[in-house]
């Protein structure tokens, strides 16, 4: 059985690490390099960095910052935000990232997914899907960091990005973001069961058992969170201890002790 992954998500706004609440309020936390240093020591499988202000400011990725972060990151690193061209992908990989996450540009120009996959491989292409419940009570995909409604159904979009060559989907619930209510399990399960590529669940984690539910009930291949990891007492080691106790196949570090965390 494939191991499930625990992936912290670092949200950047104007180059600073922030706490996000429903994609509308952002509380500054500090420098992203410090968070990466902690995650390296806290036993994580990968790290995702999303620059949420890039697309709205119509600018490219922060290459220098990505380079600095990659020099201290010892796990696979995915970077998203402001990626619009094949050259953007090339430069991000050149400064140290392992994968890229695309959202707005993938919606505006779906062929971009295929372009990237053909050149760099599907394993490099992660498509981020931000979903919100609309006025009709239906799930809808949003672009531009949750600002623009697209009218697209998330399952239909997940099917399309898979066909176009995406290697993974990063699925984020705008409604649950920062609420501590747990994952939107219906959304996660529906999308996860609809595609054959890995789905990373994000949005709403408030307690360690939420990670377990994301895998066991949501059928996610990986579980991610941002806000809960901003403070030491909510360490990723504790998250993995909860997953281990529930019988979820997860990679464990030989340097960490999990039994005393349960």
C-alpha cells in the first residue's frame, strides 16, 4: 500500500508567511525560511509554498526567495504563485523547487498544463483547485486566490486537469480555510474518487484527527494544512503520531519518537 503523505502548506503574501482565514483575512506570522527550518526538523514528507498575492498583483514568482528557501529545504518542495509560462516553470526548478503548483493560469489556459507536463513530466505539475460553495449551494472552482468565480464544477475540472497531464491535485476548500472545522470531506472524497491521480486535501484542519479523517473518509492521498502548524505545540510529529495510531500507512522518521505523542 502506498504511504500517505503529510505536507505543510506555507502561505505567502508579499513575501511574508501569513495565516489565512477563508481567503479573506490574512494575519502575518513571520519569515518563511524559519518555518521551513522547523518543518525540516519536524518530520514532514514535502512542503508546499503558495504565493497568493502573485496572480492578483500580475507579477511573477519570487525567484530569489524560492532559492533561499530551497537551500535549507531537505524534502520535496512545491512552489506556486505567478506561474504563467514554461520559462517560469524552468526558472523555479532551476532555483531549487521540485514541482510547481498552478491555478489561475491553468484555468485561463488549460493547454498550459499539457505544455508543462510534456516538457518537465507530469510528476512536476500540480494543479491547485480552490473550491467554494456558491449561492445555489453547489461547489464551484475559483481563481485568482479565491477572488473570481469560474462557473466550473470541481469534479469536471479535476477530470480535465488529469487528462491534460497533471500529476497531482492540491484541493483547497475556501469555506473551510482557517475555520478549524476540519476538511470538507464530501468535497475531498468526491474529487479523490473521481480521478486516478493523487489528491492533496487542504483547508479547515483544527485538530490532529482531521488528518486521519482526510485519509480514511476523504480518500485523500496526502493531507495538508497551514495554520495549525504555525505554533510548536501543533507539530507535524504529533500529526503523524495521530495518523500512525489510526493505522494510516505513513512515512516515519527514525529520529522521532511517536509513542509519547499519542
